[in-house]
C-alpha cells in the first residue's frame, strides 16, 4: 500500500521518549546529554532511503490485543486472546514480510512464526548457562541486530536493556515486536555504533558484544570501549570468530572471509584471552566453542538472500569459499 503523506508516518524519535527518564541518573547522564542529538543526526538529518517504507509497514501492522508476552522462550513471542481472523492474519503477515530480511530470531507474532536466518536461540542457549545472574542488572548489548537477545536478557530478569546497532531496519523490526510486547518495557534499541557510546561511562553491570569484534579494524580499541562502558566488577560477554592455533596466531583475510568484506582479525582463543588481559580485563575464560553450521545460519522464507551454505566450499565444508577455515565461534566471559 503506497503512503502518500510522510507526515502520517511514525516519528522514529518518539521511540525513545520513555528511555530518557530511565537515563536521567548519574551513571548515564553523559550519554543522555548527547543522545537526542545523535538520534536526530541518524534518523532525521541522514535517514536511510528505505526508512519511510519500513515505517509505513510498522504503521500498518494491525491492532491486536495481547494476552501473553513470552520472552524466556526460544521463539520470543506474543499471544492473543483468541485466534486471529484470516484478514487480520493476512495483514500481519504482509507487513512483517515488508520488513524482510529478518536475520536474528526467531520471533512469534500471534502464531506467525518468523524463521530468521540465524537460530539466535541456539547462541543464547550456549551463552546463558555461563552468565552471572542478570536479575536487576543494567545491560548493554553491542551489535544487537533486531534485538532478539535484548528480549532474552529482559526475560532473564534484567532491570533495563539498551541495544546498539546502526541498522535502521533492525530498529523498525525491534519496534514492530515492542509495539505488541509493550511500549513501556525497559528495553530499547538505539541505531548507533559502539563508538557513539561516550567513553568511560562505567555504567553497565553486563555488556554483551556478540559477533562484532571481527568487524573492527582495531579489536583492542573495541575491547577498551567495552571495558569503559562497564562498572568496576561488571561482566563482559564476548562472542566472536576464532581460528584454531597457538598463542599469538591471528588470521587476517586477504580480502573477504566467508564472502564478508569487513572481517579483519580472527585470533586463536589464547590470543583473544591475551588481548582481553592487555585491555585490562580480569579472569577472562573461554566458556564455549562451536562451529557454525548450515542448520544455525541458513536461507528461510524470511531471509531469501545467500547464507552460510553459499559461503562454504561446496567440496569441503570445513573451508570457506576463499579457502580459510570455516566459521568457528567462541564465547569468553571476563570481569572489568
């Protein structure tokens, strides 16, 4: 359905109105001082070309009374009091499809199952057993995608969750779920990068960085940024690509890795632990190691572009198409 009057679209700056009072405290005040200007710059002064189209789909989502919000389950979801009429279900499906591709999930909107490219619930199942309790914690999720793990963190008892990811599509996908789950829930996705978080906030009890480190040209700087966001004694949860190897070994791709251009450094696990120690973290330990499979990352109805199967050597799935070792991911926990 075309939208003829952009003034009727949701104002994305309104997504954050209830966040500002939550940030009006000593630990987050420096960020609150600059955040409205940051959001104005990203969403109004330099909007994505498709933002109006995505906001139009968000506006057209049907109004559906919510009976139950399920956050501590594999498919984060909302349920209605009764079965949806066919017309409402059709409209719901159409507008959610307009927000494709859906990469991180899965989600369940009133029985409309969004089978995302990534089974992010598998990652959460690997990470969650090793976390300090999130009950009552202020949490930052860096590179949060569409916010799937933010919802799981809230479901695990976090007091407040702030996710940062520069994708405007991820923001609108997040807001689509929040529309039904509850607009006043203490969870927000900011369309920003970690570099936009003020240095040395020392505010968060737990900071997650999952799937980000290998995209950074300076991984040590990223680790220092993460440490600066944590309060003394806070916990870092780092998940990243690694390679088998000894202390000091690092893979730097010549050009692409698994068809991704923006992959810079894949350290061995021992090298990663050394980086963390050099960045000032304590008690850094590997708690999980898992090869990424084509069952965990794949094409679906909701993400129809190339996925992991296209990025691996068809004759040797233990290698990428470039000849590098296939994706191997580790989870490291460390104390600030």
